[in-house]
């Protein structure tokens, strides 16, 4: 069964360093997302991406964040200068569509980012 | 404003008991989509069900059933004859139809513990 894959599963980085979280969405999906879950809290939307551009971003997604689809398969989230409060589980997701049918988003297993 | 409320923070049951997880949503849209996701201890988010606002038919899948009530803005999830493997955090989520991005708004989650 097709699935969203994320690498690495766990990333430890020093405050101020740049990190890139990688994702391979399901191949026939057109909509891509990043979400964040701080430990023990709810899942929060960061950004959605369609047709090679950001379609919506949340207040959390400030200038230190960026996303890119560098080729036909990968979808990356870059955090330019990490802060302690960026420590969280980051989920990549993809969906085939967003209207009526096939709107469900399938999530990767997550990347746990720890900023020290 | 869009909002999802899962008032039950934690539920503990004994195996074979039935359990209902509550979800109440708020939206001004007439078209919207509701979802349930399961987050087992391993951390991934597993899609369980999608329900479109224009389809009020309830659904049963094995031991799982969902009750969608537009009149009370609720989308409750029942597990019949619970099993230890059902222990997880369960999230209800909403996507508004007016958005063109697929963004999901999650509830706070309900932690279900099923004891043997």
C-alpha cells in the first residue's frame, strides 16, 4: 500500500542551526502538507503546497520556515535557524484531492526534531 | 471561526467495553469534511474515516462506528468491544469546503487506554 515516507525519523540539532526535513508523498497525490505536534499537544497545521507553490500557511510558518519540491518526488521543510521551541514532531502529509472525494490526507510517520 | 472540540482528554476502559469518543465542531461553511485519525504509541497518524457534510449516513466498519449529527455539530466515534490494541490518542479533524488548501484543523485529541 502506498505510503508517505519521512526522513530522518529523529533529528537532533543545536539551536541556530538549519535543518531540512524530507518527505516523499504518495506518488499520485497533488496536495502536500506539513504539520507540527509539540509533545502531548494537538496537531497544528503549518503549510499546504499545491502546483509548486504555497497555497496556505499558518502563523507558525514564519520567515524561518520554507518548503520546496525540488524534484518530482520529494517535499522538504527547511527551518533556517532553529529555536528551542521548534522541538516537536513534524508530520508530512499528502492528499489526492481536496474536494468531495479522496480528500483524506495520509500522514508520514513523522520526524521528531529536538533542538538543544 | 473553525474549531474542533474533543472534551474528553482521557478515557480508560476495560477490554471488551464499548467506548464513545466525542467530537464537536464549529464552522460557518455549508460544505465541510470531518475526519478521525488514530495516533498509536508509535507516533504515526493513521487515517480512519472521512465524512462529507452532505452525507449524513452513519458508517460502521467492523468494531468501529461513526455517528454524524449535523443538528448538534457532532461526529462521534464508537469502538465496540474494545481491545488493548485500540489504546491510542484519537484526533477528530475538520476541513472547511471554502478553503482551497486542504488544511485540517485538529481537536486536542482523546487518549484512550484499554486495560486487559
